[in-house]
C-alpha cells in the first residue's frame, strides 16, 4: 500500500485502487465467513472472518494510520472496543477512570469491578490531588476521555500520560467526541485510542461499531488475539459502510464544527440561556488547553436553559431541525436531554455531583445550513419565551 502521509489523504484514499482481481477503485466488500485453503496444510492469508477479514482489515489499517498507531482491532460496538481492552487486565490490576466518563463506560467498569475482574477508581482527573492519590496505588491502566460528555470538560492528555507512565501505567484515550481529524492521543503519549465508530468515524447514524488502536505492535497482537477468543470483531458489511463514512470525515467535521461555533455564539448571547459549554468559547475553562491539544473545537456542545424542566419540554418540542435522540456525530443535528435520556441511569445525586442539571441540553451539530440550524434554535427559544409569558399571565 502507498505510504500516504497526510491524514486527509489517508481518510479519502487509503486502499483505493489496490484490488488485484479486477482493478476495483473502491476496496471490495468481502462478506465470506470462511476462506479456501490453497492445499492440505496450506492456509491462505485469511481462514475465518471472526479472526480476520479483508474489508475489516482495510478499515482497521485506515484508522491505525489516522491515529498514528501500529494497528487496530475493529469491534462490533464502542462498548465492545472498551471491553476488549479491559480484557487484557487481571483481577489485581487497577483502572483509573474519569468520574464523568461516558455512562456506558461507567456501567461496564463498575459491573466488572463488582464481579472481581479488576479494580477501579473513578477520579476527577483535573483535580491534581485526587489524581496523585490514585496514581500512588500503581494502576495498570489510566483511561481518559476528553472532551467529556455532556459538559465538554477538557483534560491534558500529555500531562496525564506522562504521570501515568512514571508509575508504569498504560494510558487509553476515548477519542469518540473529536475523531483523529481533531485530536491524536497517541502523539500525546497514549498507548491506546478507543472509538465508538458509531459516531463521527462512520458519521451517518446507520452503523454501530467500535475500534481500539494501539501504539505498539505487541499490544495490537494481544488485542487481535483476544478479540478472536471472545468473538467481538465487527461485521464486514459494517466495516465497509464505516470506511465509506471515513472517506468524508475531514470535510464533515470541519463543516460541522463551524456550524457548532455559530450555534455556541448564538446561544451565549441569548437571555434564556444560563450557560454554554463549548471549548471554542473563551469563557470555557478548558479553552486554552483545547486550543493547544486539539486541531479544532468539535461539533458537540451543551447548554443550560433558564427556568426548569417545563422550559426544556417547550424547547425540544419546537426546536425545528434538531431531532430529539441519543447518539451524536452524524450528519444530522440532534438534541438530547441528559437527565431523562443519556444519563438517566445515574442517580440524581450522582448527576448533581457531576454538574449535570435538569435544564442541561446537549447538541450534536450537523451538516445542515447554518441559518436553518440557528433558526431551529430561535424557534425553540421563542416557544420557551411564549410559554413562560403565558404561565405568568395565568
Ligand atoms: C457512544 C460512546 C461509546 C459507546 O459506543 P457504542 O458504539 O454505543 O457501543 C463510548 N464512548 C463514548 C465517548 C461514546 O460517545
């Protein structure tokens, strides 16, 4: 394969025109579950699709190049990717995870801890004392997730990786919210990058998938072997669709983040909005760090509506182009209410500690025209204003 250096070129063209059978420009989809031996005791490059598949390998190779890793394992979901990596740990190993990590990750870590599969400490990784105390216990793995969900908190990957390495821990970064187009954790010292490819990597809300990219060849081999043992590798068709999504990753995310910047600016100036959490805003506590660590601020943001849950209902029922749905990173704009949707599994007390209020809304900003996106928000906020007025009048 050509040695393609620029990430934009890797995304658009890795594996293009390499088909030796017919000269297909688009890498073909190999659906076969099994492969003919060349002869007795002569296995070919592939023998069975659970272990390896050419279409899945094409996606893995592309993701590994984009993240600057030695290789990747493509899994059936983002959760499968995280669990695959956790499968390398034993019962005496300690994982240090962010206290505000993705809800599914929190549930997985807690469930495996409770079954005695490994130990876990959840810490606020921006709290130096808390992080130091956790690192003093000699963890095997430090998991980071930046920006965080849904408050878009930023942590310093390079700094945490340096401190983790000093105590012999490996570092994994969940890069789902930005994608390698905007952040490359391996270049900042991470040993593993995790993706829910369901989100920006595929980008079209029609595949659930995941990947683990490892910096070292030995880790790639260990992950690939364990993925085969437990059978969590992704389907060839999903890999084919996901690679199709990767082709447009850069232009999608560039356009989506420019729409998101417009949304953040619009919301920040509005009287019915109490707070906006977007790392691109100067008012965001992680703004300077995001500017240094990321190649862009991304297309996810959250904001606090003034008033109570009644206003949230009025807003989401009138917000035009935004669909009320979980997930993120697709070409279409989505709005989610963390309290009743993505973070409903957390207790009210846990949400309060994490800073997730009942009036918080999360936006995944899509590829629609900026004017239509802002018009949708205007109509949502107009419904809030009208609702509060009629409430006062009655
Ligand atoms: C969605 C998501 C996951 C889980 O991925 P699935 O593909 O839904 O299994 C993990 N981490 C983050 C940050 C996510 O947004």
